[in-house]
C-alpha cells in the first residue's frame, strides 16, 4: 500500500550516515543537529522551551481560537565546539507570540497549520536568536508529542499477510505451547514500564492482548472474539489508537525530520500494526452480527420488502472504519431467498476487483468479508413461520 498522507518508515529503515546523500540520512542529520542544540541550552532555557512546547502541543489538538506562546529571553544559537555555548538575546518585540488573530478566525484556518506558519515566519527572521528560538520551539513541541504525549508499548514484531503492505499479524507467541494452567481468557499481570515517581505498574491482560504493542487497547483476539465488555468499548479502543497515530502524524507534520526519531519509528510501527489488526477484526465482528440479524429477520419473514446492506470494513489508507453500501433485494414485495444474498455478495466482490479507489489490501479485506456473507447463506434455508411480517 502506498500511503501519500502519512510517512511510513519502519524501525531501522533510516540511514544514520548523512554522507550517503539519501533523504533518510539528511533527516537523521537534521534531527541530531536539533537535539544537539537543545542539549546545549542552559537548564532554565530547556525548561522554558518544554513549557511552551506543552502549550502548543495541547493547542494543536484542542484547537482553541487563539494560542499564545513566548520565545525565551535568550538562548544558545549555535552548538559550541567545547564548553558552554554563547547566549544571544531575543529582541523584546519578538518574545510574545499570538496565533489565531482576527484574520485567522475569519478564514477559519486550522490551528496546527497556523502554528506551523507562525514558526516558519519566525525562522525567516533576520535575527539569529529569533531563528534559533523558533527552531527550538518547533523541535521541543514535536518532541513532546512523540515522547511525552504517547505511552510506550511492548517490543513487538508483526508479519504481513500475503499481499499486505502493513505488517499486522503478531508473530512469535502464537507458536508457543499453551500453558497447562492458563487459558486464553485468563488475565495475566505484566509489569509496565516505570514512570517518574510512580514505580512499577501491574496491569492484567489476556494472553491474546499481550501479543500487541499496547495491550490495554486490544478488543479482539485472533478469532475475532470480543475481549471487552461491549462493542462501544471496542470502538472506543479503535478511536484511541487512531488518536495515537494522529499525534505522531501531527508531530511529523510540524517537524518532518522527526521520522528519524527512534521512538517515533517504534511507536508508529507498533501502533499501526495493532490498529490495522483490530480495525479489521471489528469489521469482521460487525459483519457476523449483520449475518445473524439477516437470519433472524428471515426466520420471522421480515425481509419481504427488499434488503440493502451497509458492510463495514477498515480502510488501510485512511486508517478509518468505512461502509460499503449495496443492494441485495430491490424494494418491493419480493420474498426473501438466501440465494439473493449469495448472488449480491459475488457481484459486489467482482466489482471490488475493479475498484481502484481502495488500496489492494483493503480490497482484499473487503472481499474476504463478502466471502463470509456468501458462505453464510449458501446452504442456509430459513424455516418459514405462519403469516408474513413486512419490513
């Protein structure tokens, strides 16, 4: 799959040698330069930059009408060859910044775009200190999004299904022998990573969830069985994973060189595979619910005025749940026959093979769901009850 919206680099994909002349090497070199300049700042300046980064990162998602932030009074503009760097002063009239003025509100400009534009304007200033301050604010904000706003997960490795571009099948644990004293539904406590001032965290997860990057957001096992209390809770987990990737995407949108950051690569790899896996599982789970609903209504002779379906699927390109609408039985007084569903599923699968609006892996996922629908009604024969209840 080709993702034109979000950078897609797996772990270890970036060169560390800028002399290769590759884009990856240049991005790594730029990241290291920004990190070195941040490390060269006095401790008070680093703390100030982190405070401003927190404000801007939060505003990028809360999207208030106005955002105020400040540049430091002074900072190190160049990484020193040895010892402490020379501090340069930021002009007083540049220190207080406002994003989201009257013009921005009238044009309804996106908050994230407005922040990027303001930082770009500051980076074009003739004042060396202003340029360095804007670069440090940009870097600190993107760094905060990746390192502070998002939890780190387990070390995972995913396999790609045949024809898939995104690895999403957890590898390793499935081949391990089953314990004689535990079952798949048993909760297992795992020590979480330490957080400053909090000590170790003990959280129970079922073995199926422990195969993923962040087990707390796993709603389905490998057989698409629901691991949480309700479908609404499963959808909330999907939304949490989508927001996680949205934060990573926003960080790279602000500072493209952050794709070279090791934490970015690990977090995106781990969460992307988990979201695709769980999104597809949710779609298959809902498809089975649709099948059960059709059969229940067929038994009650409640499908004799037509039938249209909205089949859920997970779009690998936009990382969103979508629905495929198609007609099974035209509107009218037509008796429901299972063969109608089989024929409609086959015809829709044939159309999908020609639909280039979706990427190949998404089409394959949707065709598999249509196959589920077809197989469910190939040998199905509803027992007719007396009387007819029209839809």
